[in-house]
C-alpha cells in the first residue's frame, strides 16, 4: 500500500497534543509533510514553549505515523515559534515584548506573587524568553523571592533601566529602588505613573512573555493599568475559600469590562497534605475554583497544594520551580504555565506591524 500525504494527515488527526488538547492537523502544527516511498518527513511547529515536552511530542508523532501501513522511517523535527497576539483595542504591543500576561487577584494573601514568580520561571524553563514586572508598589515582594534584595538596576543613559536577571528571567520592581522598610505613602496617580515608568522605561530584551504581578484589589490603580497596559490576557489567582472567591469574581469582571480576555483561574492552597502522616485536608474549602470557572465559562488552569516548602523556598529566594525542580508542585506550575501559553497562542495574532503608518499632509 502506497504511503500518501493524506494517510499521514489522517494519522495525525487522531493524535492529540497533550497541551492544546487538540490534534496536530486542526491546529496547523504539522507542516511540510513529505513522503518519499516508505519514508516520511515533517515539521511540527508549536506555538507555545514546551522544552520539557519536545521529546514526548516527537516520539508520539513518530509512533502515530509509523503505524500507517507502508511507513518504515519518520523524520520529525519539533520547533517552537512564539508570536505576538492582539491586545486591547487602541493599544499596541510594547516594543521588545510579544505578549503581556497579567496575574491578578481580587484580594491579597492568596499567593498571587508566589504564583506569578513560579509561572515566569516555568515559562523560562520551557524555553521562552520571559520578563517579570512587579506591579505591586505598596508591597513589592519579587526582589526577595528571586534573591535580588539589595540590588539596584543600572542606567546607561539616565533615562532607561536595565532589568535585573534571576534564573534567566528579566525582572523589574520598585523594590529595587527603595529601602525594604520604607512604606510607599503614595496616592493613586503617583502609583500609576511609577508603574508606567517601570513598564515603559525598562529595556526589556526580546521577551516572548512579560508576566505582570498585579497589585491586589480592583481599584483605580488596577483599572488604569488594565486600560493603559497592552495585555494579551489575564490569569486570576484565588483560594477555594468563599471570601477569596467573592473578590476573585470582582477581579475577573474588571478585566472583562476593559476588554482583556481571561486565560483562566489558578486555585492556590487547594489541599493540605500533612508532611507527617500524609492526611489530606481541604483547609480553605473545596470545589470553589471549579464552580467559579463554570459560572464564568473559563478554565481552571490548575490547583496548587498548601505546602510548607513553597513558602520556604520563596522566602529563601529559590522558588519551587528552581528550588525543587523535580517536585510535584514544580510540575504543576510547569503544566499551568504551558496551558497559559497555549491559551495565549489561541488568541488572534497581532497584525499592527503589518500595516504602515499613514500620514496626511497639506501640500
């Protein structure tokens, strides 16, 4: 039986990408399929970073095609291509940054910053170029979590700043410029101006993703940021507790009002497993995140356990993804990060760079 391109495509239609949950043909990931007698070659282009998954995906593709009658060898090259995607109306993507993902919560104390840091590190581990902006002016915690406390950014021209790098992630925070014990007694307009400067006057270097650790709440500062910062999508962090979910719903609705798509929900502290006896207990309730996702037709990206090590590693400047890279919690963070990247990749591509600027002059 002669092998054809059609028979190869048929085999790939039955193969589901574990990250996109879709087949490789409908997502147009399978490209340049060539058949030479009993030999098949093709390219598999992923629109999201998945460095830790490349071998798994390649092996699955090769096995699926080798199951086609008549095929004896398969040469499958897996590559990653991340592009810029559309942002809010009337805004354009930031120079040097393809996609901005806001990590937000309706209230403080739900582990938003810890989640943002680990997601940024996870995306970096998966092969993306990543930046992290600490937008929490009143309580900047990124310097401590990344072991950069006491460091200050450099400025060659006195106008822009070089991001500080930790574990391969470019970072910027107001915490680099103030004493750790100094309170930020600023009103809303000053906070907004400071954040815009941190965002626009940092020399971000060819980022695939900029993760923004948003300040907690849904006040004037958060709304102004949501309207002025070109955001590709937002992630809401909550705990299963009813009180936390009430505020998380407000955060979700805020982004919806300003036209920023919700990529999904991360449920933090979902279950506690006793380190002594292994007993499992839902300290902050159970099923709250799933119920909220059903109510608002969004996706539960993942649930993280309440673990002592997550807090200890963040306090020590070595977050879970790098401090305990082989742990179950680190794998959950990486799975959530890949899913966020997939959701971004499914958004419409940014086409603003394709169109020339039109200038009307009187002659």
